[in-house]
């Protein structure tokens, strides 16, 4: 699609992708009154209000991690919906707001400064910027840019090339969130009659990646999608949402119907998503939640997820403890990096098709 402005005539895909401007660069360059055609979703992928049902997403007070109620509520939420929010987790709301502000600060940088981090030519080996999800393989683009940080397991100079305005916030957020993630994981794995220890921690949460997700104002949000329907392929995702903006995150209420529940932004809360790895390990007892993100005409939005997953080449299969008492495995064995991860990252978002492809008859 070619857009005409008082400045130039531009090809949208070329401007956004090849010229490394992203969707943020596009909305800064030209005032959009209609949605560019590369972003118009087909009717069956559009999100309408009749699909939304009253929120059922639990908000769990974890101020006392040793309280049996906390474990019970976390396991129940993981089994029923695969998504919940936690409050009183020990990170002050002001600290979470500072992370959101750092993300906004990055996307407020001049375009040429942001371009230095564009995927494929980034000045950093552990941080890169891109748009949509797999933009060169998507027939329709998602209305999102994201800046990804990878936290290496070894080395101390990985962040030297990260933007100075957000580097410290990113490092501290990684460090603050991991102990919370380990507590949640221990609860969930203990409920499966297994344990997390030095022998298997890397196979569960040995990798950490963080996104700064940016969703600009959208001229026709009913035709677009911020992030398409998908499940997280990793073990657990812990996400913070920007306060004071419209609800945007929705989780599928049931695998058997097209109904979705709102995951509203709550000041100081952290959203926890169960990922595909936990669904496989639990043999389906925990649900990897299918979710999507909407966009709005009146406001932009920031979210910051941290994705915890296995190290490369980890073998993932239902835990032996889960298969005791002659329970039949519902998922075939996979190698996380060499086939499952590459499969997901090599194609557009498509709901739960990936985990469905490894489900045994």
C-alpha cells in the first residue's frame, strides 16, 4: 500500500520494515485517518465486543507465600484459565512504573537512535528492535513494535550496548522478577508431586527474555490487532501493564468457544501466564492460555513481559511423577530449541496450533 502525505509518497511495508521505522515511525511520520491495508485483519481475526465475557481472572494476594491459600489459588488458576494476577509481591508500584517509563523513554527516542537497534543490524548482540511478530512472513501485520532484551546466563558485559536511558531499569527488573518467578514455579511443580532444584532449574527457567511492547494509537482499532492470538511457548511469563490505559489484554475463556476474558491493568499487579512448556510437563493439568492484545484509537500502550523458558536443546515431555498411576502421556517428547522454538518463531501467530501439533491422539 502506498500512502500520500504532505511529506512524501511512501510504501507502508517498505517504510516500516525495510527502512526500519517500525509502526512507531509510521505514526510519527504521517497522520493516519484510516488503517493502512497491510494492517487490516481478515474478518475472522477481528475482535468484537460480543466475544468478551465478564472477567474471571483471579487476583491473588501473595504477601505470605507460605500461606496454603496462595498455593491453592495459584494452582487452581493455572489449571482453569492459565492466567492470573498477583499483588503484594514485594515490588513497589513505583518500581514497576519506572520500568514502564523506561520503555516509553526508548520509544520516544529519535527514529535514527531507535534504528541502531533494528533486528539484523543491531549495535547490541543481546537487544534488538522489530515490529509485528514475524513481519516478513505475515500477510497481515500486527500493530506493535517491540524491543527485546536477552539476559545471558554467563558474562557481565552483555548490557554495555543497551540504551543508557533504560539499561539499569531493565537489569534491575530482571533481578527483581526472577525470585517471584521461582516461587510460583515451585508451587506449580510441587503440586505435580515433583520438585525444582539445581538439576532441573535450567530446564525450566534457564533463559530470560524481556520485551518492551509498544502499541501506538490506531485510527481504526476494530480492523487491527496489537498482538494476534497465541500462547507463550515458554514456561512462565510475568508481565506488567501500564496503569491508567484502557484494557487491552484478553485471554481465551475456553478452548471450545470464541469467548475471551479481560485481564485489566491493576496498579502494582503482575500478570502471570502459563506457557506451553508447563502445559506439556503437567500433561495438560495446567493450561497454556491463548491470548491477544487489542489496540485503541485514543491512547498508546506499553507492556513489559519477561519470558522464562528452558535452555536450548532441553527435552520437554510430561513429568514422570504426573504419569504415575498409569496416566497416559498426552504430548509427545520435543526438543525445545531445535524444533519447537524454531517452529513457533518461524511463522505468524496462530492460536494454539503449535502445542496442538504435538498432542498425541
